C-alpha cells in the first residue's frame, strides 16, 4: 500500500514524489499488488493510470466512503443498468 503522504506529493516536484516510482519498481520486481491511498485529484489518478502496471487506487476522487450495504446496492443497480 502506498500511503497518502506519497500520493499527495504527486505533481509537486517534491523529493517525496520522487520515491513513488521506486516504490512501484520494487513492487513490480517482487510481483506484489499495489494499492494507492488518498487519490483525491484527477492528476493523481492520471499519473497512476498512465503506468504500465496494475495498480488499485482508493480515495475521494472515486467516491466517498459508504457502508457495505450501500455499496452492494450501488453495484446491483449498476449491474442492472448494464444488462438493460
């Protein structure tokens, strides 16, 4: 999991942002899954989406936290829409 402190640094040119590619390279070399925390802006999402690596992301950019039952209801609703 990549902590939000690193995600916040994306696009800032800070030294912390320079660590992210190294973390991702290490994860790829070890063949471990990557989850990025704290994706709150489009540029952060774009950065991780542009990489040639399977990365899961979570954060306010994608939606606010919801209780599990609401999530299941939302997924069922979207599934029904796709089947129509």
